[in-house]
């Protein structure tokens, strides 16, 4: 059972795109949509003016309540619960998600021009450290496939390597695929040996058997994919892809070819996961296509690895 999906909201276009995706996920997962508006306060009581602080909070609460009512009407009959919080956005959202036993935290990004800042700075970056739940980053023009159009996007793509964080991220992806009724595609990528420049460090270097190195990496990759598939097994069908390419480029290609509706990446680890989030290609992926990016913070990945039913509550 998926208890809730928590979504941070304000009045921006980015926020409205995030709410659309969060509402779609909530509906398909059978979860309550919890909308949270966080008010940052620069002069907290009692060090500031208490009267002005109360007035400011009252105005913020009134405005947020009106927004919640409008969104409730928009997404009726989906159950919507609105919250007004005060403090640091990432901390408040992470704490609320834990209290609600949320399956996902959803936040908006700033779109193409500032996607790097959205992923590495501000709320998204802070959530990657503070949250123990997966964080869905949504661009303003992102759309999520619905059950009425399964042919448009019908897969979740997840990059994996041999780290504990990757195993947890794969379990997150498997739980989401099961809940959304879609296919899971696990992707492991390796850089072909022949593409690496061999520069002798003095003397005569021994010949490099690139074919043998490639075959060794392929065998290791197939073994890894088999192990991760067994570890993350759920009710959703699972396919695997072994790609001889830079990890970030491979994930970008797989998302396009599989017509994925979500791409899952970890925020720590090495290999595909680290490259997928931190590399330039993955930033282009987040900025260039209508696919929400599910970041799995280290705490969320380890929680999923240790608690098989953590995502579904």
C-alpha cells in the first residue's frame, strides 16, 4: 500500500507542473496527495517582531489555503491534504514525508535554463541529503503518462551498478513499476576498453587485448544485472540492458528508446548512478525531455535495500 505522495507547492509554473505529476502518481498508486507550502522566515520569533511574524504567517496560511482549495477542485475526486509549514523547505518537506510515510517527494525544477541549479542547488540538492524518500524532480513541461495511454510511455528506466545504493535504487524502481503497472528496465553501462586511450608510461607497453577486456566487462555486467534483477524482483516485468557506452549517455539513449515515463537514478554510489546524476549528459536528459527524474538519496536507497516494503509503506 502506498500511503501518500508529498509535493512541495507555490504559485510558480514549475510548481504547477510538479503538482500535475504528483497528482497522476497519487491516483495511479492509490495514495493520498499531500500538498505542502513551506514559508521561509528570516526573523523567527522571539528574535524578530512577534506581531509582524503572526501577521505574515496568517497571510501565508490564507493564501496557501486558497491554493489548496483550487487544486482540490482541479483534481477532484483525488483526496488532497494541504499543509502550511514554516522553516527551511528541504528540512520541512523531508520531515513531513517521513511523518506521512510517503512513497515519494515531488518538487519542481526551473526548466531548461536552470535545470543544473535545480538539481544541484536549492531544495532538490538539500533533499538529496536530508530525505529518506525518493525525490521526483519535474520540469515545467513534463508530462506523466496515464493509464488511458499506456502505449505512449510504458517503462521505468533505472541505472544500476554494484554499489549498495544501486541495489536500493533498483528496489525503489521495482516498487514504482509494480504500483504503476508498468515495465522496469534495468540498465548497466560500461565504457568499452578500446575507447580508453592507452598511453605508455615510458618503455614499451605490452599489447592490450581490448576484446578480452570487453568480454570480461560484459560477463561482469550480465552477472550484475542478473543479481540485481533477482534482488529487486516484484510483480512488475523486468528487462535488462547492457550498454557499451558512457553510463550517462547509455541512460539517455535507453530513456528515449524505451519511451520511459520515469528514470530512476541514485545520488551516491559509482558507475551508472553517479554518472547519471552528476554528469553533463544526465543534466541534458533532465533538461531536454518530458521525463521526471526520480532521485534516490543515499538514505532512501539504503532504507529500501534494508526494508523490502519501504516504498509501499
